[in-house]
C-alpha cells in the first residue's frame, strides 16, 4: 500500500493546498491519526515536532486566538476588535514552524483553531499575511483556518488554496490545549505534550479529542455543552440563585425575614413558590439549586426540577460543599474574621454530577444505587448524580478576601482557588454539566475600588490560565465573578466607576470564547438597598458598553432577586401570589438591566427598612 510519502508534492516541513488535502484523505482512508496540537510557545512546537518525528508520522501544529497572543508574550495589547497580539503571534508562529519543521523530516500542517464571529479581526489579519505569502511563494502561509459560520471567508480561503474545515476529516485528533501556563512553566508542559502526541500517534481511535488527563471528549458532548450555555445566555435573561443550604430568608439580611422558621417544609414551600412564578422564564434562563432542592418535592408531591422545567427554565446545581473556617495553614485572617480558605467537595463531585441525570445510577463496579443510598466518595460521582436528576449546569464558589495591608489574597489562596475551580469545571463538563466558574472576591473590608480592580484582574487572569491547563471547553462554560467595588467599609465609588472598572477588567482578562458572564450581587452596606444597587450597577455596565463586549453580561442573584419577595411572603401561604409578583418584578428589572435600560426606582423593593447583617459563613 502506498505511504503518504508517495503523495505527489509531499515533502518534509509545512504542506498546503492539494498536497495537504491528499494527506488528510490518505490518513482517513488508511486509518491512522494525525494529531492536531494546540501550541502557545516555540517550546511546545518543538516538543510536538520531536514527538511526531520519533513515530515518523505527520502532525498538525495548531494555534488558537489566545495561544497566538501567548506566543509573542502576554504583555502586548490585544484589544477586542483589533487583536493585534493574536495576529502578530499567529503569523510569527507560522513562520517559525515553516523555518524549523523541515529539519524534523516530517510533513506538517499549520492550522488555526476555531475563530468565533466575535473575533474575525484575528482571521482578517492572518488572511492578509496569507495573501502576501501567496503572492511571494505561490502558496498560503497557513495550511488551514477554522471559522465559525463564515461563507465569505471560505471563498477567500479557497482562492488561496487554504483548507477551510479540518472537521471534514475524521483522521484529525486534537491533543491537549493551548495554555498560557506554558508561558511560565514551559518544560513541564512540553514533556506532557510529548507524551500526548506519542499516545495519539499510537492509538488508532479516530475523531476524538484528548485532554492532558486522558479523558475523551466527544463532539456530541461538546455540542451539548455549547447548546446549554447558549440557552443560559439567552438575551435579557440571567440566573435565579436559589442554592442556599438553609432558608434563604436567613441570608436576606432582614429582621422580619430572619424570624421565619427554617424547616424543610418552609424551604420547600418557598422554593416551589419561586419556581412556579408565572412568566418567570421571560427573565430567568436557569435556576441554581441546593443539593436538597434537587431531589425535593413540593407539598403536592411534584419534583422541584419538574416545576422548573415546566416553567421553561433550566435546572442547575451547586456542587461545592462550602469551606472550613479553620482555613489554610499559615494564611492571614481577613475581613471575614477567619484565615484564607479552600472550598470542599472535589472528592465526590463526579458521581454527584452524573446522578443529576439518572434516578438510579450504575456505579463503576457495576452495582446500582438510588439517590438515598449513594456513597458520595468523589466529585465525579456527584456530578454524575446531578446530571441524572435533570440538572444541566453547575455552580462552584471559591471565596477570596481582600486586605491590602496583609497582602490578601495571597498567591497561595489564588492558586488553590483557580486550580480547584478548573478541576471542578473539567469534571462537570465530563458529565454533561455546564460549569459556572465563580472565583468570588468578597466585598468585606475597607479597601478602595482600585485595589479590588487590581486583585480581580490578577485572579481572573490566573483563572483562565488554569481553565486552559485543565482543557476546559470555554464555549460550554460561564463565569460568575464579583463586580469591581470598594469594600463595604471603604470609600464609596460612583455607579459609573463601578461599571467602568468592572467591564474594563473583564475585557482585559476574559476570552471572547466565553459565552456569558453572570455577576453575583455581593453583600452591601446596611444603608444600601442590595436589590436596587445590583440592578443599577448591571444596567450601567450594559448601557456604557453596549456593542463593545463579546459576551452576554447578566446576573446570577440570590438575595438581590429575592429579598422583597421573601419579606412579602414571610412564611404565609396567603402571601404567595404577592410574593411571586415581587419576584417577577425584580427579575424583569434585571432583564431591563441586561439591556442597559433599567431606570432607578421603577421597581418596588423593601429598601433598607429592617436591614440587618446577613447570616455569615459559607452557604
């Protein structure tokens, strides 16, 4: 049987056009894999070429938008709509591969990963480089580009003999992920990439995606995650956070509400009241549940999950287990009056996530168990549980404290937070749950808004580096950050400054592939109306930056949606309809805020009357 070296025009180094297409067809027909490796440094390129050479097989060197920027350094500007660093990095990387790959003696394709419609400036810059190279050498600089829904771009690429979609070839296996961690810790990542490429070239399995952990992704699973995330990011909609471990009235920060008895019956009555609110799905796309609520029924015996689905919303599940206030050894005590903390719950998440799909779960040993008898011994299992029961997204909250004098948050706390959230996110995606990534910087303290902005940027930068390291599929995830605000006891800041610093921080740190950002409201001072402040801040962001943000910017509020509803209800059945009206009104106000159109004071609220400090600690 002819080998790929028998293909006309085949040569060591970069191949394009008909030769590249013939190689892909040969691999598909013959049944061998060509791994596509996302790279972000010359070191990862070299390692992948070396690994492929040891097998004597072709390889695809691939660059994503963010990986391209990393190739030339994290310090260069890369504004949305311009993408100067991503363009420079991709072009420089392609020239680098062309210069070094012939020495490795294998055919190489240079591909760029999927370009979303929000990042077409990146593709425009690369195509300009392709045209210049074509005029000088008779072939394009890149072998192929992937573009989302770009018929006009495919025509341009065809004219330059550029392959428009590697997805047409089942012989292509994407290996690893582009990662800015490689920028800091190249050697470890390069060694990992060598192993992955060798495994991909040895393993005959076709058409799958392999992460550094070895877990297999299927196109069906990724499509499901992306579709769920898209629905969660529906225009004008946000999340109802109903994931309190105790009655939500205990965290509402209101004197009368705090008197409602915290019983399972009252919790069930209140939650069914909220979930069955007529028309709530006009403003709410997803409802975040506590573990208790995921399996709870209302007084008539109807499951809460069924109520949510029938009301046109998507059930989600909180899967972290809070934190121990004893904190992390040797860390400073912060404004919350305890040391820095690590969130608990990774140990049994996998099984819990899966159970959210099936009422009876088949365990790895072949045994089956019901919800009530399941042994919760790892996070993967909890994720499986949640999916089985009907949840389609998940939430995990890590808490960071600010104290400039003590240097909080510490690098240790940040690293633990972002690693834990990335590990959680990858586990949830493996079980079909869209992860909400929530690295929350709490507002407690006397810091000013600029310190909050500085630390939020630092945390989010580290967070997305960690998500890449764990091969988390951003198109199938969403972010839940804090707004950039001063500490509760700190100097006040205007709504305009809060909005500006918050969005500018997000634009500097959040990749365009992330479909949605849903703010937590955060605690406020006793002389502030938490509901109104949260709505006004969100509206101002969407007003000032309309058309300038690549993601859906919305809300994931608990108390800031429910406080007036709770105080209207007060545990009395006769107040149900009035409470539902209050919840619908505040949800509608925040829907207006997503469009940047909310007018302060137009939604009735309980205001600051009866304000008390909310219950402390993890919830």
